[in-house]
C-alpha cells in the first residue's frame, strides 16, 4: 500500500506526521514500513542517518529520493507485498514529477490547520490530486491545533473537506512532537495520536489496498 502525506502549504507538519505514523504502524500494529523522504529539507532522512550513527535499531528503512527518482522506484513499491510505503511529499504542486506519485497512491493523508491560507491550499491540493487520481482515498488531519484557541471556521472547514474525504480528530500543538525520531515516539504522545491513527488504520490500512 502506498500512502502519501502531502499538502501544498509548507509548514503543515507533513514530516512529523509521517514519522509518527511510521512509528505507530511498526510499533503498535507490527506492520512492515518503508518511508520515502521527498521533502526538500529531508528532515526524516537526516534523523534516520543520525539514529544509525548512535547505533539505534532501525525499525524501518528511510530512503531519501527526489520526484525524478520515483518512476524507477514505482514497480518495486507495488511488489512490496504487505509493506506500507509512506511518502513525505515536497510542499508544492508545480512539478510534473508529482503526477506518477499521485497516480500510485492508495491513500493521501493531508495535514492542515484552520486558517484561511491553509484551507485554500488544502482545497487546491485536493482538487489537483483528484484530477490525477480520481479514486484515491483522502483523509484530512487537523494538525498543530491549539487547545485554548477557538477556531471560528472549524465547522465550516470540516464540512467542506468532508465533501472530498474524511476528517480525523485533531492533533494538538505540543512541544513533545519535536522529540519524535525514526526509532521512537515519546510515550507521552500516544494518547494524543492514537485516536487519529486508529481511525486511519481501521478505515484504510487494515483493509486490502485498492490497486
């Protein structure tokens, strides 16, 4: 199964969400996972290399790649059996290299926040994605949501996004998210991430992937 984590807007929390999901699938669900880091900053790949230097165990492989590399990798990904492939996308839409990535995805997870710019970027990303892959499943994750802030547009945004896909419970804005790396998620975060990832897992990943 190929899952891409993407949004046109930079700073949406794609890389951290990718790490959290990879760790959850491996440690909680005992699934085989490969992460492909296509983000320009390649922060996941850097954390992976740092963990290897510290001689920490490698619960999954992280591959640093560009969009141009993807066509050569695609057949291998589809022959990966029960493995879950997570792709952390760059935050842009103006590259034809995204087309084969979008076409190959079984599921797209799109982190967003409840501000107007993030919402508009999320809608644009979703429309372009659906034109390229009309059958793809879309799941939106409200990310870095502050507990003490009332978001005036939350109900309206959720209603609009639910016309395109499903919306999970929120992931809160917490400093300990930054302590996540490629071999563990802080235990303090499990109660926060479990409601989100259980919904995604049960609704999309536990079921057989659609070719």
